[in-house]
C-alpha cells in the first residue's frame, strides 16, 4: 500500500491539458499542489486516491492547463493605451518617448505595471517578460502581487546617458539581487541594435555571459530598421548581433519580422529563441514574421503581446489565434501552424525562451504550480469536440476562471485577490487626465 500524501490543494474533475512531452490530456483529470509546486498530475481517480488535500477545487466543466507566458511586453505602457494609434514605428516612438520621459516615474511605472498584471492575471497569463524603466520597482510590484516577472536592466543609449561601465555594474547588481527569487527572473536587456552603441552591446554580452541569464532585445522589427543597420554597419541586426557574439541559446529576440533564409538558419544553429508579437507587428504596419519557416528550421518561438501602446491589450489568446491564422493566410495553407503548435508557443515555448522550462510551461510534477482554469460552459466554448482547438480558436480571455501562480490563487470567481483593481484603475484614470491637460 502506498502512503497517502498530504497536499495543500487538489483541483479535480476538469480536462487536464498537460503540455508535457507526450502532450497528454486527461479528460477527467486532477492536479495536486504542495509547497507551491505540482506534486500530482493525472486521471482524477488516481490522483484523488493518492492525496489527502487541505482544500479541494471542483474543476468540472473547465480546462486545467499551464498559465500562458507573455514573452515580450512593456507592462507599464498600459498608461499610454490608445495614445498613439495608426502611425508607423518611428513616429510612434517619437510620440511615445517624450511622454515616457515625463510620466514614466517610478511611482507611475508601478501603477501601470499593476494595471498590466491585473489584465494579464484575469486573462490567464502567469508569466510576463517585461522591458521597461524602474525595473526594481516593477519587480517589487510583481512580488507584492504574486506575479511571475522576467525583467532586468534595460540599456537604451539615447535616453539613459549612463556610462558603459556603470551599465555593466547595474546589470549584474540586478541579477545578483533576484537570481534566487521565487517570482522574479532576472535578465540582461538592450532596447535594440539601432538604439545603442556597439560598446553597450559588448557590456550586455559580458554581463549576460558572466551571470548566465537570458539576454533579450528587439531585432529586425521593421524594414526601415534593417535598411538603416545595413547602411550603417553593412549588416542586418541579426548578423550584427552574431558578429558581436550575442546569438546563443540564452538569447531571446523580439519580433524578427524581416529575416532572410540564412538568418533563419543562423538562429536555428545558435539555438536563439524568437518572440512573435503578431498584433503589434500588424498594428504598426511592420509586417508578418516568417514564423512557420522559423519553426520548420527548429527555432524555438514564443508569443508576446508587446506593450499595450502598440496592441492595445495584453490578451495572449488573441495573439495565439493570430499567430496561427496569419501563417495559414500568408502560405495559402490551412495545415500550417496547427492549434497544438500555437498553444505550445504560448506556454512551453515561452518558458523555454525565458530559460524557465524546468520551472513552468507544462503541468509536470516538480514544476511550479502556475496554472489556470478555463471555462468550457460559455457559449463560445460549446460544444467541445477538441479542447486544443477551442483553446486556440474559440477561447476568450474572459473565459479564464482561475489563475494560480507559484501555488497561490490570484484570481477566482471574477475577483483579483492580490490587487485592488478599482483603486489602480481610478489612479490610472486620474493620471491620464493629467496627461491630456498638459499635452
Ligand atoms: Zn517591444
């Protein structure tokens, strides 16, 4: 006889979509959580027999699945939602940057980040890769809320005026402070090859190498960026990053919309991950990334929303669906990028891109309990023939019923349990009125 295991929580009776290596789905499954980790995942009867839970959630009529990983965003940009629409990237940046200089204070970044965390938690996103100023403050805000945040010192020469020497020191200090944190995943970040000097990239490279964390930057987002890099350096952004020695398996590149065949092979060969942000790329008229070619070449592709000012929301369900649909459209082939692959990009693909694949991204005993419940009783989810198809082609962010991060329930019964959402919204509205009056 096996001993019955004491567990903190049993979530029982739903369709468990594991995203494990065998891609197992348990139609009447259960998940048990102990000490912030998953300890049992399997058929309901088996799990129920094996555990003695302190608390039980009846998950009938829902899908229990890994939380979504938003692998590229600028969380605090919720403050600028809808402020610069229907213009290309360059004038967009020229409009947004002065506003950021004026309003992206530490206090406002915390406010905007909390609004972003609220939206993401409601929509089933359990981890986000953030790139923004006041990263110490937003990391602390994430910890306070219980949200898993990948973040770090961001280099952007035009605005910082920071010396390369102090930049390297600051990058390492952030990593040292958070390297063992249960929720904060420190990283080394550079805005883009077109916004920093070669010296800055070299500093970032050595900081990333020494600390062993992921390096991330925007790359090849627009045709103009690629043309300007070729004119200035005789190389595309990807070739330039390679030349500097920044392409490896701990590098994550956002966008990669404009790639040549040989760049795709290079990314595959170096094990570099790409994060696809379909809405932002479409909205800024940047183009459509060659995602199915990247996947075919063996590149790990994650999905991100990018910042709200170019999206204009943080809805990973929309991104997942668009990612699948766009590739079918541009290839005139409905078999390209099937639902299962899109779901994998938004979960395990994201986890791998952030070097968190051992902790999150799938429901496997031993991993952190980052999971969500998705309602199958809504009109748009009825009937259910194929649950994976529903998650990608039919689900809405509002179908999420419960969000758990690191074993803690942050959202249940339509309520955020660790964020005073009304207070945050009212403060953001007040700030937006101030911005409108002054500009
Ligand atoms: Zn971005």
